[in-house]
C-alpha cells in the first residue's frame, strides 16, 4: 500500500481544501446616464433602474 513520503503541513492541507475564489464584480450599464455602475446599487449620478432616486445637493 502506498504511503506518503512526507507529512502534509497544515497550510498545504488547508490550501487544498479551500474553495474561496475571487469573483469579478457585477457591473451593468445604465442607459439613462450612460455610465457603468455596480448592479443593484445607485449610480454616482443618483439613478436606479432608470429613475432619479436621490435629491441633488
């Protein structure tokens, strides 16, 4: 029966077991303002789903 030649360290074992990965941010295009913004968030100009939702200062 095969036996590992060396002990597997805790860090190597944990690196193998992890499933955390970087994900790309979800960016969508707002046709009202012509800008890109994060999905499900208000754009920098105050628009959400094509409607103005914030007051201008």
